[in-house]
């Protein structure tokens, strides 16, 4: 059972990391290069869609990692799982404090109604998102090392 839990945790966290990495490195930069602020509607839609899905994904990853760490406490690799889970908790706190407030504003924007500083706001979100991606990549790497 512990092996299955470990694999499920790595898969769930790994898919989350993949989505967040793709948003940071590919999706948002592509959207930002569209002419006439063409990516604005896509960013707003993405903020709405991912804003509904990602909280469950993050919390599921934290719960799975925490249960894995608790079940294997004292075993080899348990401290890596605990550290990975702690990093995921840090990413959730960071999301709630910094990223969600910006994302909530972006989700309400349209071409007809955006604040004058919208580019600065999405740029700030992107910078913090890069940090969050680094944190969750490290958490994922710790999970993988603990699994193998």
C-alpha cells in the first residue's frame, strides 16, 4: 500500500508540476507575444479555469505527501517526503498570500475593462509564479528521490 501511495503521490504532484511549468515557460510567454494584447482574454480565461482546478490539485498533493511521510516515518526517505510536503505547504501559502489575489483580479478582466497597470500585474504574477514553480519542482524531486 505504501508503494502505491508513493507512486500516486509522485504522479499527482508530477502532473501538477508539469502544468505549472508549462504555464510559466510556454503558455504565458506565448500569450504575451500575441499582437494587440491578444493574450489578455486567454490569460483571463486561464485564471478562471485553473483558479478552480489548481487548489484541489495542490491540496491533494500536500495531503498525499503528508500521508506518505506519516506512514513511512522513521524509514529511509521519509524525511525527504516530509521536506517535499513542507515545500508544497509553502507553495500553497505563497499562492494564497501573493498569487491568488492577483489571479482573482485577472479572472475578471476583458479587453473592454482592464486596469492601466495590467501588464505590471501579470508580470508580478509571473515572477512569483516562477518562484512557486521552483519550489514545487524541488518538492517533486524530493518525492522522486524518496520513491527510488
